[in-house]
C-alpha cells in the first residue's frame, strides 16, 4: 500500500512538472503587448459598430419631421376627450329594484333542513389518537408487510 502511494505521488509530481514546462512554453510564445493590441482592436471595432448603430437609429424621411412631445400631447388630449365623454354620458336608471329583488328571491332554492340525528365521534377522537398518529400506524403496518 505504501509503495503504491509513493508511485502515485511520483506520477503526480511528474505530471505537474510537465504542466509547468508547457505553461512556460506557452507564455514565451504569448507576449503581453500582443494581448494589449488584440484588445485595442476589439475595442476599436466595438466603437465603430456603436457609431454605425447610432447613425442607423436616426429617423429619416417623414419620421424625421415628427416631434415626439407633440404626438404625446395629442394622445393625452384624445384620451382626455374620451374620458370626458364617458363621464358625461347619462347613466342608465336601475329597472324596478323591488321587482328584481322579488324575482331573485323566488329563483333561489330554499335552505336544507338542519340534521336531526345524533352526532357520532370520529374514529380518531374515539381512540384518543390524532389523524397523524393514525397515518403513522398505517404506514408502519405497510412497512411491516
């Protein structure tokens, strides 16, 4: 067992040594100046794309002549006019409330009669056990089978 652990340790150290050499080789090939220049190119391309998107977002033709504030003002005026018309419209008078109440009373069924028998206690109460205790007993009986 001890020999096997030593062999595993030797293989692990060897793998780490190989990884360190590969990392050194990669780092000698890659210079920080190269990374900076690539990042600068990416940032420049991103800036150019943003300028293009901003130019494309500018309204052209008939849309360029529209004023958004003016359009919002017109919308508010129209909504206000609709609200005024709805509020000023005469409300419908209720139709004979006494007759409606009488018709509703006739349509509703009568209440059922109250029970007249004796009330029997539930099994759990008669046995002095709660529903949880009964459920636990049933589960224990199932597991015993």
